[in-house]
C-alpha cells in the first residue's frame, strides 16, 4: 500500500511530519506487511501520480479535499512526530480519521 505524508526533510524515518503548507517535501511510503519498504520523495503532492491508499497529515483542519476527491483515506498524526513513530501508530491503528 502507498501512504503520502508531508515532511520537513528527506531524512527517512527520522523526518518529521509537518503541516501541509510548510512541507519541504512529500514522502510516498510503500508499506507492506507492517513494514516500511521504501520512501520516495516528491517536491509537491500534485506530482505523485501513483494510486495512494492513505494520506497522513499533521493536524485536523488541513486542506484535505483534493485527497478526498481522489478517494484517499486521510488520517491525522501529531505535528512534529518522527515518521518512524507515525508509521508505528499507523501499523497499530492508533491514528484518527481526519474531520472537517
């Protein structure tokens, strides 16, 4: 499955999730069998052409309509959380569904 996340850097699992408007890049994570298999980096979310299953954003109230229109299920983590922890919480279904 593919998961997109706004990040502060291309720092792998040490990168931190940030608000969409302040993202230095977007991580496109290949997540299989409970493990991060690969992370690709994109300058803009709009450049990602793959079918994305989930998006994880940093806080409630983010502009997620484009994701919803693409049938991407959106979850919310905590701003500043390292990607490793975000993915651990995703794995154990500890992230909340985004609301408006």
